[in-house]
């Protein structure tokens, strides 16, 4: 069997992840945190599912569940018996929400041949057994369980019995611990022994209580006698207190009578002030109100009375406003007009060109006043000048050509020779030479050479004729160039006539005519713009200037009514002064009117007050405020005296109604013992009462103790019976504990006997793998029946924990491989998953381990 590929939808940090596996050894070498452990957990989960535990236990289901709630799971494609299958498993929050589907990919159908747990069906071991064998990590926890034991012992048919035996041992251990704890005094026996000790202690205490009953009853008798003496003393003390109360009441009665006499005399004295007319409170309040009003009027009259300067100022203002008294709305109106005048002056400034523009305009106007130029004419001058430059360039080119032609003509000599006769002579000599060849060879050769020479000479002369012909052509070209040159110069004069005339009119001598013409165009445009602006400004300024003149006339006409000398820049100040004068005039006039009204009201108020005060004072008081305070004081003093008199009368009536006056009048205060007072008696009585209460509490406590002692004595028989029963129960539990312990030992011994069957095979396989990895050191390691490794050294066994980390990991890997070989020998080879098992190995052991894996990978698929 082999895994071909896997797809992870969501599992821990892996999401949308795909991986293809080789047939033998698959090495995944990535950084920490990549997800190697997550991938190994995913493979195990697809074959065996994920455990679910309620509560806070942190299981793989919680560890790898996607936090965003996306689909949790994926699929694995594997091959078994040459048939491809795909396991598709997705996980919910609990196992009941999980789904697993296996597809036969050869038929593309769902198959049930592997059930709900494909891992158990394929390898015939559960999840725990797979983790302890083929899922190899550095975890060195116990590798043995009942299924592995049955596989190792080759007794798979007794697997259920073995599992039942283990469960029985487990139940026996739980029951033994329940009866009697392995350590301490827990369990049922310990609990009952603690209860027995408590009961025996209670029995001793209750027996002691029998002797305390008589002793406590004697204490109660003594305390009751003491309580009776305290009660008698308190009664005597209360009688003395009652006498003191009567003396105090007589003293209080005499004091009330004396206060009544004093208050009656005081009331009569104060009533004498109001003998002519009794004053009611509402009348007093009215006098107060009228007096305050009179005093306020008097104060206001002082405040509003005009000084001599104020009167003089008022006369001047009345004279100023005699003919035309201004109104505030008029002043506001002309203030608005003044603002409008200022705004118009500001606005008109916007329609005046700047000094810079004025300077430019004058310069350009003076420069171009005699011309009728515009930008279009300047553009034409620029075109003419550009054409002039092109013609000049063409002129220079023609002059250059003329110079070259003249040079060629000067250097050539004309040769005027007719070459045709020479040609025919040479040709005739050649013909004669041919004829002579038939008669004399030498004569023929000489004739031939002469003929050829004459022919060559004719050709040379022909070439010289061509040179003469060229010189003739050059002459014709010179004439043509001269004509063109004349035409070009005429055109130059025509195109330059306009702008040259313009330059002369400006009285300037420009270095660069193009720049000059461009600047002239810009200046003409600027001159035109400024001229248009001046024209537009004149159109806009005219109505504004008319408005300004009208506003000035209107404002000055108004101000002339009140002021003599008026300047244009003083409008605002004059209006402010006029406003201030008007405010002052109204204020002075108002104060004068108010003063007259106040004087009238004051005289009326004074007449009223004279009628009020005549009953209490002979003349109308000058210091009215002090007299009002005196009147008020006498009124409230009379009222207070009356209230105090009524209060004493009420107290005396109340005292008479609540006390026996006849009995009090019979008491003689001279018989009173002055050495005793109520506070001392009360304090002493309080101390006696506290002692009485303490004595009562002591008696109650003693009686309660006696009742408790009697109740405890009644329980002695029941406790003795309960102690006897507990001793019997403890004996029975000890017998049961011994019997269960014996049963457990028998079952464990039988299980260990079974383990001896697979020890030799496991030890042999372990040493085989260890020898491949670690050469000749196999004899020092021993495996016990619990698959725990011991190290033998010096004839003594030690725990593997004394080994180095690398060596300990090495022997653990060898033990796992031996376990795999023994457990899975009768089923299809499992997929070996190794999660970082070599991190503690040195280089030599690491290389040996990798070589071992390569050999093992021929039989197992390793990841």
C-alpha cells in the first residue's frame, strides 16, 4: 500500500495545500513553522479521524480547526492491491458532525469496504496503536497497549479476552484505591478510621460531661443569690432617685413662676411705646416700603439733579438744535452715505491704470504714433524677413557655384585638333601591315606597330576634344547663374523694403531683426490693450464721479445745519460728533425731566410718611432711616416679648397638667440632701444594672451548659454502638482489600507470562535495527516486557534516560521499527510517518539513520 497524493482544504495552518508522494522515501525539509507536524497529523486524521473531548481539553480537533469557520478537512489518494482509492473526510465540532467517504477511483464509485474507520480496517490496529508504532516522534511514553500486546503475542483470536483482562485489572486497581489509598489515609478504610477516631474522642468528652453537671448546678445557685442582692440594691436606689426627681420638679416650678413675672414686666414696658396706636405687621411693612421709596427718591433726586456745567451744556445743545433737531435715523442714513462715498472712491481707483502701464503707454504711443502698423503687418514683415534669409542663403549658394565654375575654366586649356584623319591613317597602315605579312614578316610587324600607335594617338586627341566641350558647357552655366543671381537680388530688395522702412522710422539699429520685429509686435499689442483699458475705464469712471459729486453735496448740505467749517475728510468725525451731541442732549433732557418727576413724587411720599410717624414721634424725623430701624426694633422687641410671655405661660400650664402641684407645694427644699445628685445615682444604678445583666447571662449560660451536658450524656450509648459497627466494617473492608489485591496480582502475572512470548522476537528485531545504525553496541541494551529499554553497564541495569539525547532518540527509533515489523507482519505494511525524529543526532548517526531509511523504504512508504 502507498499514498499517492493529498489535498488539504483547511487543517491548521495548511489551506488549499496539495502534495504528491513518492513510492519509497519522502523527505519534507522545511523551516520550523512551515506545517510539517500539521501535515503528519492530517494524514493520521484522514485514516483514523479526530478524537472529541468535551470540556477544556486541548485536542487535535481544537488545535487544527480553522479559526474562520471554513471547511475543515481534505482527502488522500492511496493505492492498495493495485486499486486506487480516495478517502475524503471533513470534521465538525464533534464526531457526530464528521463525514468520511471512500471512493474506488477505478470505478468512480463510493465503496464501503473500509467502513467508517479506514485505518483500522487496513492495518487492523486502532488510532492509539498506530500512534505508538508507525507514527514515529520523539515521544517516549509507553508503547504498549492490549492490541499491541495481542499482535506481538500472536494471539489475535484472544484479543478481546486480553482487553477484558486489562480492564479487569484496571477495575481492580480502582476498587483497591477506593477501599484503601496507596498513599496516605484515603479510601473507605481511611474514612471510616477517621470517623472512628472522632467518635472515640466524642465518647471521652461526653463521659467527662457527666461529672460537670453537678458542679455547674452549684455555680447556678451561687449566681442566683448574688443576683437577688443586686436587685434589692437597685430598688433602694430607685426610691432615692424618685425623691430627687420631686425636689428637681419643685425647683423647676419655682423657676417657671419667676420667669413669668419677669416676662410680664418686660412686655408692659415695651407696650408703652405703642400706647397711641398699636402697630400691625402689615402696617410696619407698608411703612418700611414707603420709607425705602422715599429714601430712593431722595437718592435719585441727588443723582439726577443737573450740575451748573450740565445746565450750561444743555443750553448750548438746545441752541444748536433749535431750528433742526437731528434724528438718529438721519445720522445713520448719512453715515451710510459716507460709507458709500468712501466705497465709490475706492472703486474708482480700480479704473485708473497703474503708473507702469501709463509709462509703457506713453513710450509706445510716442514710438509708433507716425505709423499705421498692427500685428498683422508685423507678421508680414516677419514672413518677408524669413523669405529674405532664404533668398540670401540661395544667393550664397549660387555665388559658390559660380566661383567653382570660374576655377575649372581657368585651369583648362582648349585643344582644337581634328582627330578623324589620324584614325583613318592608322587604320590604313594596319590593313597594309596585314598584306605585308604575307610577303615580309618584319615589315608587317613594323607596319602593325605604327598603325596601332597612330590609332592610340587619335583616341587621345578625341579625349582632349571632350575637355574643350566641358569648358563650353561651364560658360553657359555661368551665364544662367548670373541671371538667377540678378533675380534673387531683386526679390531681396522687394521683400526687405517694408521692414527696412519700418526700422528706419523707429530710429533703431537692431542686431537681431527677428527679435526686433517680435518685440515690436508685442509692444503694439500691449499699446492696444492699454489704450482699450483707458477707454473702458473712462466709460466706467464717469457715472461714479457723478455719484461722488452728488453724495458730497448731499452730505455737506446736511452737516451745514450744525457745523460751520466742513472738510471732505471730516464727514465721519462730524457725524460721530453730531451723534454724540444728540445722545448727550437726550441724556441731559431726560435727567432734567426725571429730576422734576422725582421731586414731585418725593413730596407726595413725604406727606404720607408724616401721617404715619406722627403717632410715634412729635416731629418728622430728619434721619428717617434710623427712626425706621428704631420703630422696627421696638415692634419686633414687643412681638418677641409677647411670644416669650406666651411660651412661659404654655410651659407653666404644661408643667401643672403633668405634675401634682399640691404635692410639690408641700415639699420643703430645705430638707434636700445636697450631697446626692441625680447623675451620680444614675451612674451608680447603671453599673448595678450591668452587673445584674452579666449575672443573668452567666446563669443562662450555665443552664445551657447543663442542658448540653445532659444531652451529650444521653448520646453515650448510641456512640458506643456506632463505634462497634465501624470496627466491624473496617475489618470487613481490610479482608476485601486483601482478596482483591491477590486477584489483581494473579491477572498481572498471567499478562506478564503472555508478554514473555514476544520478547525474544522484539529483542531480536530491535538489535537488528540498532546494529545497522550503531555498529557493535547492541549487547548493552535490554528490552523488558513493558517495551521499556534498559542499559546494561558493569553488570547493572540503568534507565535509558542516562543516555545522551541523540543516543536515546536512536534506540527509540530502533524500538519503533522493531515494533512495526512485529505488529504489522500479517497485514499490509503501514505508512511510516517520522516527525522530526533525528534533531538530536550527530552527523555520523544522522547519515546512518538516513541510509537505514533508504533500505527500509524498499518495503515501506516513509514520510
